[in-house]
C-alpha cells in the first residue's frame, strides 16, 4: 500500500518539488561559499602585507633564481647566505614552483602567492571530496569551510593572513587531505603525498598516522595485505624525503650535512620557555575561531551531544543508514577518525614543544583545518539524518541544521571582515611604497634587524643583511617603527643612535647610517638599544 501511495501523481509531484527546493538551496549555499573563498583569496593575495616569515620564504625563492642557492638572507641568526639552514621551515614543494614562475620574469611575491593559492584550492577540493564521502554534497560544502573557521592571524605573531600566504601550512594540509583520500586504494600515491607534505612542513609528520588509519582500516585483519600496503606506503613516502635529503648532502657535503641533521633533531627539543605553556596555548586555541569563545565551547558541546545521540540510535539499526548520499559507513568512519586524528596530532605536538610561542597558531593549523572540515561535514550529515527521523525528531533536525548554517555564515562574515583589515604592517600597497623608496636609493643590499626588513627587501628585490653580521655606513639602513608595543620604542632608539641622513620617515625609517655604525652596534651586541 505504501508503495502504491508513493507512486501516486500527487506524491511524485511533492517529491519533485522537494528535490527542486533542495537543489536551489544547495546552489545558493554553494554560491555563498564561492563568494567567501574568493573574497579571502583576493584579500590575502592583493591586500595582506608580506609578513616576516613569509618574506623569509620568498627570499629563498629570489636567491635560488639569482644563483645564490637554496638560502635565506640569514638575518634571523645574524649570518650571511647559507644553504639549507634550520630557519627555512617551508619546503621545496612550495618554493621550487614559485622559483620557476619568478625565473620566467614574475615578481617574487606574486609568484609565491599564486603557488600558495593553488595549494589552497587543492585543500578545498580535498576537503570537499572527504566531506562528500562522509555526507554527500552537503557534507562536501560544509567540509570546505574548515580553513574559513580557523583564525590563523588575529592571535598569531607569525600570521597566516589567508590562502595566498606563502608559508606552507595550507599546502601541507592539502597534501595530507589527498593522501587520506588515496590511502585505501592507492597506498603508493598516498605515501608520495605524505612524503611531500613532510618535506613541505615537518609538522606534517604527526599527521601521517591519520593517513595510516585509512590505509589499515579495511585490511587490518588481512596481515599480508596490510604489510604489503604499509611497505608500499613507506616506499612512496621515502621518495621525496630521500630525494630532498640527497640534494642537501650533495650541496653541503657530508660533514655539513651531518651537522644540519643534528640541528634539525635538536631543534624541537630546544627550550625557549621553562614551561610548555599549556594553559596559554589552550587559551589561544579556544580563542582562535571566528566565534566568541563561550559560544564556541557551547557549539562543540552541542555537536558532541548530537553526534553521540545519532550514533546511539543508528547503532541499534540494521542496516545502518545515516545519509542517502556519500560512501559506505565504514569508509565514512575511517575518514572521520583520520581527520580528527590529524587535528589532535598537530595540536598535541604544539602543546608539547617548548620552542614555540603560545600565540603561534601556525603550528597546529594544518591539522586543525582538516579536523574542522571533517567535523562540519559530520555535524551536517547527522543533522540531516535527524531531520529525516520519525517520531517528532524533524524539528530537532531542522534546528540543528539552522544553527549550523547560521554559525558557518557568521564565521564566514567575521573572517572576511577581519581579513580585509590592515595587518601588523599595514597593507601590501603600503609596503610597496617603502620598497619603491629603497629602489630609488639605487642599492642592492639593505641592512637592519630581523623584522619588516625581510619582506621589504623581497619587495624591493634586494638582499638583506643583519647589522649584527656586517654593519656598514655605505649600506642603507631599514628601521622598524611600526606601532607594536615596546618594539616601536626600540625603533626610535635605533634611529636616534644609528641614523645620520634620513631619506624616509614613517612606520619604516630609511636612512644612511653614521660612519661609526660598526662601533655603535658592537657596543650593544644584545640588540636592545636600551
């Protein structure tokens, strides 16, 4: 009888209207998501300033094309050009393609940001496909908001302003996302992508277990198959890692290469602080979402309750069917566990390391964007499933979907508004004006202390040297006077002590230094100028 009723013309017409309404809603939601992503890409590409760490990465691009090797300018550790130093945290996966564009005549910043944007688009596509397998097209759309939800610049002293920032976190996350997708059927490709992710950012190492989970999820009882997949995965991961290490060894020689490996091993064990600062880092983590912290905690609690309740209900059913779209349940569970494990891994590593500031959301960001995307897809899928439940659950499902939609919309608006604001160093155009003044001075090298000097040198297409490495009265001096607490006072002191002929004043001071700059710097080796 139910089948007969379902086949009646009126029932078919109502079903058709429901389908049309759902398609229209999805089209509108997709259009909104595209507008949000396009706005964030534009803001980070054309408006966001080049930050110090991004400038360091881009200086490697410039030096590589100039024939000076895979080296930064060396201003961080008061040294000159040295290839493959530990201050280079972004790998060749991002740098080499950017160098290729720069070699073709493209400006360094533009080349780097184009490559970074392409990796971000790959991340969105990977998250979307993971979300689709979890919950169909609505799961895909929800998962794409993972990077939108994480605030990587408000609290951070080394901010990721957006998709085009040339720092590598989004690139590493994209590679891990696609490695997770490939792990079940193509372990060699998954390994290759995981290896590239590690080469891109070392933090990706703690996300590799997320890929292994999917790799082993379906074959853990078949030991021969599991061992074979694991071996193939390891082989694939080893290829990019060993290739990059072989290049380092060939360039540096075995002795210097051994020293470099030792430095890399000891770097995570360095103790900048006497404590892990777990409380401070936790506070940063809680406040690094584009919702007020109390509301964010309440939403997380609500999501946990929703998912737990729906899993408990579905556990009693045969067959289990939590959504009409998407992959089989077992594959969905593997992807959910993998995404959440990636976020847990990078967060745990960040909490454990003492050699990092509590405001540096950059470190856990690659895993957090994956975990956020998977969580959104899961919540939307469970909400839609609740909406289809009988026994009076339809209203609860509608409420859950409405809350999720409002949260994602509010998060998007807050992110867009924050991204369009000026960064610590103003807008990119402000930096370009200072860089133009440097070019007008007709110099090939500028000097100063670690800070805005680095991105300004990149924008002016000149080298930067630390005044603690080779101070010279014949080298233009860049003084940082951006209004950032006590740092501006230090800038004033540097200008008063070291500048002789000022050619530009403002947030950045350009001047020709005093003839005895070497003696003045030597008298204050700590660099405090107090």
